[in-house]
C-alpha cells in the first residue's frame, strides 16, 4: 500500500525515502529498466518492504526519482543565492543542471517506459527549471554581473543544447568548457563593442 500523500513523513521515513530516490536514480542510470528493486533497496539500506510501501510499481519509483531530481535542482537556488554572489550561484547551479541532465539521460529508457504507461513525469519540470533559472538571472542582473539583454529562456536554450550534446558522464569536461563559454558571454563587458 502506498503512503498517504497528504500526510507528512516522520523524519526517519523521509530519510529512507530520500535514500531510495537517490539510489534509484543511480541504479536506473546504470542499468536502465533492468534495475532490480532488491538492489535499490539493499544499496539504499532499506528493506524491500519499505521500498514497495513507498513505491508500489517500477513506474512510480522512476517517476518519483526523476521528479526528486528536478526538485533538488530547483530547490537549491535560494541556498546558492544566500551563500555566494549571484554570478557564482549561477555558475554552481549550471553544474547541478548538467548533473541533472546526466541523470535524466541515463534514465531515458526508464522514463520512456513511464510515459508509455500513461504518466507524464515531465509535467511541470520545464516551468520549475525556468523559474529557478529566472531567479538566478534576476539576481545577477540586479547585481550588475549578468547582461540585462539575455533572457532566462535564452539561457535555458543554451543549457539544453549543452545537455543535449554533452550529458554523458564521459563528456563532462566538454560540458564544463561549454558552460564556461556560455557563462562568460553573460558578463556585461562581453556586450560592449571593442575600443578602437
């Protein structure tokens, strides 16, 4: 039986759920649809009963793991902005975005199976990511460290392109270079015409 979504979890139950979701992302990324619930439970340090109570089907676990990755990415924005200057927060967040894209790429087959079952794991993810990116860019623009003529939708398109071409783990160095190139282009000085 699945848990009641309206009732908050006890702290230990929430920790178990978080461990299951983090482990599921890794295992589905490594093994795709062939991933066994027993391995996920064992590596998360929980019993299979705990896993099945939280996620009664493979599709439910895949969807929850993906949605958790999106939430972790988006929920990191306030903490980044509170602890570093806006341009550094954006730089740190773009690295997390590539981590998210790498996990999503690795889980592609599993996510396709969820979609085929009639569920949309991507519902709201684009809007959540766009809102997170908008917050980061607005802070940078207000601080004068990000060009005001670049829209968050432009930056999202650039990040999506980098993720599309460089999301595999073995392409991480290329992704980092492309992120640096893109972020350097956000510097207000980059939009100034060269002096003659």
